[in-house]
């Protein structure tokens, strides 16, 4: 399955995609949506993931926006591995009580850590309450790709994403390797992460290789 990421778009475009896509990720740090708009997007046909990356708001502000999404019916909430104990202790039970699955994600925008460190991070994310563990790392070599993709052998519910041009193969490989879904942009210029492919481009590759 392909999750369409919605961030660098206006509310009308977001609404259109929310009504037509199978699964969407709402990047609340990029959308600048009001609480009412978040509620509308989360209840408008598509299954939704809500995420709010740090940097543009306080943790308290981020937490409140994520709560709005959870209570509005989001199917997933994505929060960072290093969000802090208090943040997770408030968010995870709320998600559990509202049939919202928890994605705990690790991000390294500079490099891909060594294999043992990655494996420990996956385990710690799972222990923190993750239904899905998402590992996002900068790929600087083919060895980095191999190390990331090896995480699927752990038997956990994992999604691996490689940042940058070299990491694109991890995005394409994710469903083949056993990930529940992978991520794509609305189109060129609307990416929410470095190296993200558009959904049309991704579907074209899957058609060539015979992957539904």
C-alpha cells in the first residue's frame, strides 16, 4: 500500500486527496491546519496518519494538535522515539483508547547508524508502545541501504525509509520486504522528505515489476 503524504499543500488540495486516497499522512507541521480542518481531514473518507515533526512548535503545541487528530478518528499517530517519556505517556494511552495505532519513528538526517545500534533502536521503539516502528536515516552509500533493509529480518512491524537520492530504493522495496505501507508525495515539488518519490512514479515502477 502507498501512503500519500500531504504537507506542502493548501487545505482544498488536502481535502481532495483525503477523499480519494487509500491512506494519507497529514504532516501537521507543514499544513498549518486549524483544529476544525484537522478534524475534517481525519474524518473525510481516507484512512489518516497524523504527524507533527518538532522544530516549528513547542512539544505542548504538537501534543495538542496530535490529540485533535486522534480524537477525530485518525487511524495512526506518528511520534518520535526521542519525544520524551512524558510526551509518550500522554499520547500512547490516548491513542490506544481511541483505536488509533501508534507509529514510533527514529530519524537520523545525517547518517545511517551501525547495525547493532539500529537493531537496539527498533527494540526500544517497540518497548515504548509502537505498533509500527519507522526508521528514517540518511543514506550515504549502498552499504547503508543494505543495513537498513536488513532490519526487516527482525520480524517486527517495521517500515524503513532511506533519505536522499540513494535511499529511494528503500522506499520502493518497503512493501516487498514486508512493510505495511510505504510513503509517496502528491507530486513533484510537493515532497515532505528528501528523496520521496511521487505516487505516480512509484506506481509506475510497481507496475513494471509486477507488484500490486
